[in-house]
C-alpha cells in the first residue's frame, strides 16, 4: 500500500509536468473539476476562458494521462 501510494504520487507528478509543459490551464482545469468539484462555469471564470474551452482542457488532461499510462506500463 505505501509503495502504491508513492508510485501513484510519482505518476501524478509526471503527468502534471506533461500537462504544464503543454498549457498550465490543463492541469488547473482538471484539478478544479475532479479534485475540488467546481462547476465548469466557475472554472471558466477562474481561468478566464469559455465553458467549452474548459471541457477541451479537461479532455486534454484525460488524454495526457491515458497517453502517459499507455507509454509507461
């Protein structure tokens, strides 16, 4: 369990770095939605983007995570 937590944290940091390298708003949008439970319109205001753009950022975050896991298994 402790080893799994360490590995999960390392994976998260690696994925976060990939997101930040592309656009820092990607990770921020994902975290606000998934970790903080914010609504899309709240995230849009916070990031100063449109609601459709928030959906795009979140979708990109998920794609980056999926790509990372596919390449690191």
